[in-house]
């Protein structure tokens, strides 16, 4: 159920942005290169400490995944920082491949700062990099432009924005312009609130259709374990948490309930026991496969447990690496999905389709026996 706060805060943010746009004139940033979602941008660092800036437009509530891969020599790492339209830093990351995921607070122009960092030892030289911004979950949809009688008001308010001496006799004075801005902003704010209200109501109605109820787990839960009902267990190495979070957000937006650490470990329960209970009550395990998870003993233990309980394992490969012998023995299954090439959201959509088909196949025998 969509809460009152989640419905009002995005609306208030959008209304505030519209009022500011009508009262102030924001100069366009001509220094930053504009990014497109899912389209890699190639660049080159010519000196240590060099910083390149990029920008992209996004809506309030969008979840984006930013990755910066360094291809130069030595021990240098890639370093990225994400800044909001107000200039506040939202997230940062560094490493051979720097990744950061963030849910954006407002609609506007965001800035990505790409640079170099890393250990002091070793050599450094000029080298290339690849920057990609991907939208892995949508937030507030773009607001449609006002129609009807509001259009002339908007045009009029823009025409009287400049102040100065001696406008034409038919033009309003600066004193007349201030109420006009407020009236126009109020009308647009009301339109935004109405649009978000309709969007929220439709989403809530979709989740509360008669006879559907809350999403149910195919396998159920273990009595007394404290494990919530879910269908999918997401196994990942800590270095791949941004990708795991993106998968979780997208699947749950499609009403596929996920279990992921550390979010779903209830207070007072033992960490290892909670993970075992969650795997045992899952229908599917999504393995975020990378060089990190390939060598992680914790991930290997989770996959082993899933195999022993006949849980379907879907490896979701995000790096072009071969599985170790132990991992190859466990995940030698036909449900293998490659997500090496961008955009990542397209591969997550394909993952969601695969999971829905498997869950439907598992539920059909149970329905036919009733």
C-alpha cells in the first residue's frame, strides 16, 4: 500500500521545482557533456588527478546505476561522484570499476564527476575509461504540459519576467508580475499534485484488486523462523551490492518478492540461520555472478545450500569471467543469463520475465490438483 508520505513528498518536490523555474532563470550548463541512459561514454585521462564532468536529466524517485571502468596502466583506480541539482554529493565510489547506485531525490539535472585515484605505489600513465549511467528503476513519470486555459497564462508570465524601466503601456509593471507568478505556479503545482495522485491511485488499485490479495510465496515460510514470504533469494558479493539492489528494486516493482541481505534479516535472529532459512523457503536463487562472487566462500555456501534444497539457481553474469571448478559444478544449469553489455536494465527485465515463467510453471501443478 502506497503511504501518504510517499505520495506527497514527490509531488511537493516537483511543485517546488516548477515554482523555482518560474521565479528564477537557470543558465544552462554548457561545460558538462550530456549523458544518455544505457549509452557508454568513452574518455581519456591525460594526467593524474584529472576530473571530467558529465550531466544527465532524471526524475524524482528514479534509481540509477553509475559505473566507471578504468583501462589505464599501473595501480590507479577510477573514482566517481554523483551530485544533485542543488550541488549536494549523493554518492561516490572508487576502484578498478567504480559502481554507485542511488535513488534520486528530485527531478532535475544531475552531475557525475569522473576522475582518478588509488594507491600511491606503482606507476601511472594516461589511459582510457568508460562511463555508463543506467536507469534501473523508474520514479515519478514526466508531467504532461498544461493544456487549455493554462497555456496563455504560462506564456504571459514568461513575457513579463524581465524587469527594468519603461515597459510598453500595455505590459504589466513588475508589481503586477509577482502575483501572476504565484497564480501560475499554484495552478501548475495543483496539476502536478493531481497527476501524481492519479498515478498513485492507479498503482495502489493494481496491488489491491479484489481477489488477488498480497503476493504469496510459492514455497511458503518456515514456522517460527521469522522469514518473510518471498519467491527469490538474491545471492551476491558485497562488492556487487549496487547491482543486487537494482535487481531487487526492479523485481519487486513487478510484484516478485525478494529476500536480500542485510535488509531482510530480522532483529534478534542469527545472521547465518536467517540466510539458511531464507534459501530453504525460496523458489529461485538469483546469483549475481562476478569475479568477486566467484571467489567468495559465503556465496559458495549459499549456492551449495540452494542446490541441496533443489532451489532453482539463475546465474546473472555481470563480468566476463569463467566460474571456478567448485562454482562450475554447482551452477552448470541451463538458466544462465549474461548481463555484461549495457544497458543493465534490459538484462534485468529479461531476468524478470524468466522468473515469472518459472514461478508460473511451479504454481500450475498446485492449481490443477485443487
